[in-house]
């Protein structure tokens, strides 16, 4: 199944809903970064939730999520846009625990940590950014994104994200959903949604058995008759790094550091954190950048 995201409304516009399959996208991230099971699950969950935040935006706006927990994974970074493009990485890709958590699943909470922050930066264009930050409340990440939306954006939401990892660290299934209450949602509807969410199997298991974003949302809102699909967006891991971007980064270091690269290393190599692509800079190229620097 190809990765994609759907946007929908439910119950005559009282609920906004998103769901996505991200299995192939998380597979790409796993290969790029050689992530082990717990790191894969944490990165995949973060990327899927970030995908939903990006889909909430307009035009060419970009959303960047940074999770700084006190677990061994360290920092998790992901960014996405409105076109379904997502990328991400973790500070420590090699985190795996032989012990499962109390629910018999990968112990993502232990890997991420239960103390730290979740930060969201939205590039609104024209040099304007919106920044929100909340403390981690769980470390399982779905609950942390739910808390962020309720606290920082004042939107009652439920975020469910999951990654099913095989014993050889390959990705079997990944995806998630985000349900949001819109103004005017009544108490009876809220109670129905809460029951559906409680009774629903884990999202990674739903995807493993072949459920689509449409059928996942239909399950959560009590049937396809309650669902109005608005948009379907292809999802893929896409990195927008380039040699020009790294040239600008080197220029920003200033002449002293560039001269040191020239005199001591006679060149430079830069690697993209997101896709691991390497860019080489010769001594002559660094001399040109040196002339452009202040």
C-alpha cells in the first residue's frame, strides 16, 4: 500500500479528522539512519504526528517538531509541509531494549524519557514563525502531541501513532490518526468518540492487517456514514538539502573558521542530518566561500 494521508470531517462538521499510512516513509528513515527498534518507533511516531501538524497548515508553510527527552534516544527532529513531505532523524539511532513495556510493546517511553520538552515551530512565511513548547507528559509521544494541541493550540484532540518493528529492525507497519473537536461539539458526541478510541486496537496493528486511513477513521467515528473525506495527500520522505544550502551555512561560520578549514584540512565534507547525503568542498571552493564571508 502506498503511503498517504486523508483529511476529513465527521458528524456534520463537529469533528476534524486526519489519518495516514506512513509505513514506506518510516522504512526510508530507518534505512537512512540504521535505527534500531525503539529509535525506529520513536522516530516513526514523531514523523507521523508531525505530518498531521504540517497538514493543518496552509500554502507552503513548514512545521518543525523537536523533542528533547531525558532518555537514551536524545533529540528527535522532524519537519513536514502541507504537501505530505516529511523527514526526520534522532540523535541516537541505536536504542533497543530486550524488555518490553507493561503492555507487551516496545518501551518507547523509556527510550524517549519522561522529562523534557516538545517544541513546535511553524514557518508562517514572510519571516514570521509561531513557536509553542510544552513539557513531555508521557514519552509515548501520542499523548505528548495530544497535550501539546490542548495546551499550546487550545484544540481538544486525540493523537494516536504507532510503528510495528520486525525482529530484524525492518518496519512492518506505521501510521496514525488525529481526531479534533471543533467548536459546537456536544457532550454526547464526545462520549461516543471517547468510547470508540478506547475500544479501537492499536493503529499499527490496524495497518498491519490491511486497514486504510479511510477505514481507520470510519472505525473511530462510528461508521463511514459519519465521515466526509475532504482531501487525499500522497506521503513520502523528502529532504530538501542541497550543496547551496551548505555553502550558505559555511559562509555564516565567518572567515576565521573557513580559513582554518583551508589551512588545516584543505577542504571540507558536510553531511545532511536528515538524509545522510554528503557534500564535498574543495580547497578552491572554500576559498570562494571565504571571499563571500564577513
